[in-house]
């Protein structure tokens, strides 16, 4: 869960949760959508988008236009 009182920005907390899930192979294909993540973690769409962009920039996931984000193998 995210700590709304933490000094760590919510998008960084969410990125860390997803990163751990990828490393533990909880996510092996498609990552939940921006909307799904926003609803699941109680954050804005922008926050979940920033978390996914962070993971994309790190090379952990790729964005497929019109299809979503996928774990990079």
C-alpha cells in the first residue's frame, strides 16, 4: 500500500511496488492499465502514468501504442 504521509512521492512509491512485482515475476506480461492502477491504489491517473513512465525509462517495461504496458523480456 501507498503511504500518503511519506515524504517519498506517490508515483515513486507506486513504481517501487510495481518494480518489486516485476522482479518477483508477479507481472510477466501486461501491466495493469493506468486507470486500473489509479483505482487500485487510490491515486490520480497522472500519478499512475508517472510510475509507469519511470519503469519504462528504466527499461523494465515497454509501451505498446493502443495496447498498454508490458514487461520487457
